[in-house]
C-alpha cells in the first residue's frame, strides 16, 4: 500500500493535462523526456573548451545571446493566445498568422509569409504561437532562392528569442539545419545527425503534436522521425539564415507537399475564416461612380438601372464622363416636385382679392 501511495503522489508532476479548450501553460521548465531522449539531461551544459574554440565573432555572438536570454527569459512576456487574437483567427483564418520582423533584423517580409534574408545571421518568428485545438499543427518552408553558401535553419522557438541567432542555437529552440542535415536543440554544440541537407528548391515541413510535445520534420513531403518529445512551451514557427536567401512559407493558405497534412488539415488555421469578404466592385446598390472629367459624381441609385449598368461597362452609347443626361423632358417634369400654392393671407395685391 505504501508503494502505491508513492506512485500516485508522483503522478501530478509527470502528467500534463490537456483538453480541447486551451489552458494557460505553466512557466518554462525543463522538458519531459517521454521518448527516452537522454540528451535533455545535458542540454544546458556547454563545454568551456567548445566555447573557447569558437571564432571571435561567433563567441561574442554566443556570449551576447546568453546575457540577453538571462535578461529576457521566455516567460518574461505573455505568449498565450488572447481572446481577441483567438477571435481574429476565427474571422481571418490562417491570414491572422504572419511573420514579424524586428527593426534590427536583416530580413524583410512581403505578403505575410515571404521572407527575404539579406546578410548576416538573423531569425524571424510568427506573431502568434502554435495553437492547441487540434491534434497536430504543421507548416512548410520552401527554399525559393538559396545559395550554397547560405545556411538556413527551420524550426520552432519560444518568444522572445534573440533575432541574431538561428533556431536551435539558444535555449528553448529547435532547428533543422541545411548545411549538415543535423538537428540542434538549445545549443550550437549538441547537433545530432537527423536528415539529409537541403538546398535550393527543397521544402522543409515542421509538425507539432501538442499533447505529447513532439516536434517532427519533413523533407520534400517525406516525414522524418520525431526530432524531440516533451516540449511544453508556447512555440512559434521560426526561420533563420546566415546569408542572403528567399524563403516562402506555407502556414496553411495553400496545399502542402506532405500529403497526410493535406488530408487531415493540419494547417495552423482554416484557409478562410468566418469573416465575409467585401463585395465585388460594381454589384452593390449604392455604388458611387467617379466622373472621369470635371470632378463630378453620379450615383447609380439616382439614375435608371439600365443607364447605370452601361456607365459601369463604359458603353459607347453614353458619355465617358459618367454624367447622367436625360433626353426626355417629360420625365424631368414628372420627377420635379411641385411647390404648394401660397396661402391667401400672403396676397398683398388688393386687385387680386375677389372678396373686396
């Protein structure tokens, strides 16, 4: 009986309760090793000899990032999805997710998900973390333009994360590197063989199973083995590079190369939300047509339906100035309002007064 009591007493510290409704995660703590990964026991230990062997600029970058993360730990800012953000995801769908570049980072964002790295080591993250409403969340990054001399790391990380460091090099981050195909977890010294190096034209996918905290990768639609397990943090899609390259990211706005993700709809959110798109131009009732000359306006609701349609189609039967001209004078007289006659008391001419 005493043995059973001890086992049940230790369960709360080992079991992570999760449900369909998101609950705030606890503070950042060491990951649980649910898959037998012994590397987690040493993930915070970097050898002094290994640090000393780094080039001077790499060592300065390493020391700077270590000091920066001591001042800005992952739990120093709120990263849970707030109710307004959750509503935005419902209304906009996957369009609510976008990559946010820092002012000091050498990367530019176009169309929310197209990344242009310029020079030097830098990384970029999405504005929202991976949600927790479905079994798996998945996204892909295509190496649209990648020189062989540029190293790219695709993975996940907590926020805040030092923008001049690639994911996998610092605490609470994972990265799959293009130069050697190794996976890195929270340190630049613990790289382990994982997959094949990737180059220009390759597509790297990242999947996250939140119930077990498992992160896996795919390469050109083929799934690799689970990279790490037991990660209980708010993870943000993160991409880093040490040189010029262009990467296009698919968060779910289009079809994935990984077939299973398409069938099971593993994108970060639906491609379209509940918010209705704006109506197409020219079909609404009260459309105001701008005149092409003279700075005049003409309303389709004030003109006849046939004429407003011909104006919008720029028909040659009517003037290109989009000014309504009525040829029928009877219609004008009918449309004009007739004023009421003045009262008898306002007649000051004594000759017109028939009663006198």
